[in-house]
């Protein structure tokens, strides 16, 4: 259940593009055609599926305060968390180079269409954001980190594929001249972000249970010059 909740939440509720507006550069530049959007989205899924679990391991066993305790007691006091950005980016850059080599070898047409934006995945803030969100949200296990990486990548893939399909259709629409190009794209992105906000209540579990608090109230009653103390229970919602 935890895996399923994290999966859907990462795709719809905490979507990298529509919830946090990360990776907008490649989102806007490579979404002119569905074919290139699919290629870049698949590359992002692959990179995030590899880098988020790897960075989780780095964070748990090297970077966190006391993470080096497995090397011995004398290393338990070390805190290398200040190296998080450098280590995370190094991992991401390595995986992006691997993706670039694979795409150039097996899909040269896609490689040429993606152009400079394929190597720019290394500095795509959505990719780094996935690892940093994993760290800040304290993902508990390696399998959850892998789930979060894959689902966040799918969220980016869904966003760029959707806007690419819409942009191909509106190319033949009668759009006012000042709004053509990026203007209408920004408007559509904003509307889609508002639509994705509706998923925010999808995993709340319904209405919260009413919490009742019982308090004991002492009531003093005078009866024939004698003071009696009566304990009553007061219920608060």
C-alpha cells in the first residue's frame, strides 16, 4: 500500500513539472513534437530510476551524519552532508553520459532531434530535485527510493508528452498572434497545473476522524452549608 500511494502521489500530486515547476527548460524546448518528447521522457525515467536509488545509498552510507559508522567507531562522528550536491550531480552526470552513448548508438535520429537537451539532462533541475526530495522526505528504504525515482520520471514523461500532443494540435488552430508559440504554451501549462492540483485530495483518505477529548470538570454544589464536589465528564470535538 505504501508503494502504491507513493507511486500515484509522485505522478499526480507531486508532479515535477506541474506541482514544483522543475525542468521547465527541457519541458518547453523539446515538447514541439511527440516523438522527441517520448524520447526525452524515456531518458528521464531511466536516469531517475538509476540515480535516485544510487543517491539514496550514498546518503545512507556515506553522506548522513554518522553514516560512516559501518567503517568503525572512529568514523561515526563524521558528517559529510555538505557533499550532497557534488555527489548527487556526479552520479547524475555519469548516468546521463551512459544514456547519451546508448541513444547515439541505437537511435541516432532521436539523438539528433534531441540535440543539446540530451546532455543537459545532467543539469536538469527535475533530475537533481528527485534526489534532493528523496533526501528531504527521508525515504525509508531502497525499494521506496527506486519507486520514487521511477514514478517521478513517469510524472515528467506524462507532462512533456501531454503538452507535446497539445502543441501539435494547436499548431493548426487559429490562435491570436501575440499568444502563438510560448505564450499559449505557458497558458496551457498553467491550466494543466490547476487540473493536476485536483489530485491533491486523492490520497487523503477521506474525512478525518473526529477526535473527542474527555475532560473531567469539578462542579461544586452547596447543600445545607455543606460543599459537595461532583466530577463530570465534558466531551470536546
